[in-house]
């Protein structure tokens, strides 16, 4: 006799932001996990994006749509609010969702300055909801295995963090998700986003870090919050917080730095070019073992993340590549979110955790500004 599987409670989700990342990643992933989640509400300033995304949602009932984030946050049909729009609005809409006691999933960067990060943390403390920040690379099983391997090293001698990628459009076009770019944005919405971008970067880099835009390009602050936050949060979890920056060169399209730890250094290199490849990894060296986690583009579902181990075995070299699963980090991350909402499970990518990235951003721009003088 076959026993029926237990029925899962579906968590009702509202998405604020129906752009590329929602279309390529979040909606398909939530659809794959339709036994755990149901998308009930969509919000965007573009009616074209709303209609396109509504057509992509799988479920017995099509989601409601709105251009008003507060309408979505106030709805009893929403338990978790996904803040996955442009990062100028992450703090504003995350705090709005917490005001209505919703759980909140905020894509990284959670914020680009301490003022906004502190406001989110304060709002969470006053709310019945919890915040989870979307650092999906940190949920990859290969990375978790690497953490254990690194913990078994007698002494770390050196590490490097690398993230050099080609055009996202290359991977998006081959993802099979058929995203649609919208152009029906009101002039007022475009102006508001531009003004907010200027203010949040000025607050983070000039006010809080004390670095002038003449010494470090403001767009590097956005680059650190975008691509850089993936790598630097991995570094934090694997190795802890650095004690300082020996030197930094921060001029897009490529930037690099050397972080200082008590007994070793970490080389950080990142950038964007036109070569259609994805080279992202963290690698840690000891005297007898090297451990590396290699990431591929998250825009093509199922590409494996692998752990590579090289070690000395009685004077010989043993090389090992472990592909633990084809399950992508976004799917694993969503399962963690489900457990947070339904079971009250504690998660590691909290608002307080995300704020630590800003400390590293300040270390980097201050070092670069010092070198520029």
C-alpha cells in the first residue's frame, strides 16, 4: 500500500518588481516549487511587465496586479513580500512590507548605506515579519561543503575571490525563459529612480565612508552592491571579516584589492567584459590542501556548482571535483525561505548580516581614495 505524501501548506507570495530577475529566476523557481509557494500578487510600475509576468505564473488562480506597492503589502492574500525591484527601492518597500507584518525577501543588495540598513533592522524589530536577504550563492551545497573543508585546514595561507563575467544578456537569451523588456515607464518614475540612486550612493560613499566622487567613481559603489556583494559575502562566511585593505584599484570595468587577515591575505578581483563566460569562484590555500568553489551563471537553470580539492597525499597530488547536486542555489534558497516562514527556522542571511557588506565597501573605497591622493 502506498502512503500519500503529506500535504504542504502553500505560502502566498507577492512580488514587487517584475523585471528581468523576476522573469528569469524568481517566477520560474516559485513555479517549480508550486507545492510550497503560490504567487498571488504582482506589482510593477510597468503595465507591460505586469501582464507578461501574470501570464507566466502557474496556479489555480491568476495573481492580482497593481502599480501600488502598499496595496500588495496590505493584502491578506500575501504572506511574504519579495522586494526584487531596482535597489533604489529595496529599503523603502522592505520597510513598507514589515509595517504590514509581512515576511520579506529582499534581493541583494539589501541597502547601499547604513542609514537604510538600520531603518530596515529597526522596522523588522517592530514587526511580526522577518527579513531574508537573497545571497543565493551562500546556500549552494558545494559552498557549505567547502566551509567544512576549510574548517579542517591546519592554517590558511592565502585565498582569492574572483568574479569576472561577460554580458548577462548572453545567458538570459539562452535561459529559455523568454523575458520581456518593458519601455512603458512614466517620466516621473524614471526621474524618481535617478534621484534616489544619486542620494543613496552619496549617503553611503560620501557621507558614511567619507570618500569623494572625484577619488572613487560613484558607480563602483553600485558595482560593489551588485556583483561585489555576492563575492564579499561569500568571503565573510568562509573566512570572517577582514581586518583591513592593503590596497585597492576601483575603476570599472575591472577592479581589484588585497584584503588583510591576521595571518594571510585575500586577493579580490572582479569586472565585466564582453567575453561570454562566467568565472566566479572562491579559493582557499593551506600548505597541504587547496579548496575551490566554482560558480556558473544562475540564469541558466541546472548548471552545476562544483567544489575542487587539490591536496598532498604522501607526496603525490590528488585532485577531486565534486558535483553534489544539479539543484540550483535559488531553489535551495527558496526552500530555506519556506522553512523560515512555516517552521520559524533561523536563516543566516539576515538584515544584520547584510549590513556587514557595507563595512567592507567602506574599507575598499577608503583604500582606493588614499591611493588616489
